[in-house]
C-alpha cells in the first residue's frame, strides 16, 4: 500500500482497482483460479480487508474465483467486518 501511494499518489490508493483470487501457479505461470476456501493458493484476504478499513480506502476489488458471486460476498463481508471493528461504514 505504501509503495502504491508513494508512486501513484493518495487518490490512486484510495480508489484502487484490483483483482483478487487464489491462484495456483506452475513454472509456466497461472494454472488455475481457486475458490477462497483453497487457502494454500493465495494470501488471506483478511490482511487486505484490514488495510482497507484502517486506511479508509474505497477500492473496487474484482473477485476472480470460480464461485465469484459467493466469494465476492465473502470478500465484501470481510471488509464490512473490519470497518465495523473500527467504527467506520
């Protein structure tokens, strides 16, 4: 987050657009996108949700898992939970 803000500015960070998925890689690159419950293929989204809430960001986070409608709701729920912990909406 600090690097993004340093290179692109505070507004770019606040309105960040990014994609999130658990991705299985091989030596040739991406092999397969996995659902959120496949933790061994990606970082825990809770860390990003916490940063979003702590910094008061308003990002667009595109979910790219095979169950994107279900997993997108899970991602949203994690961000909302972190916002609630910090007294933000």
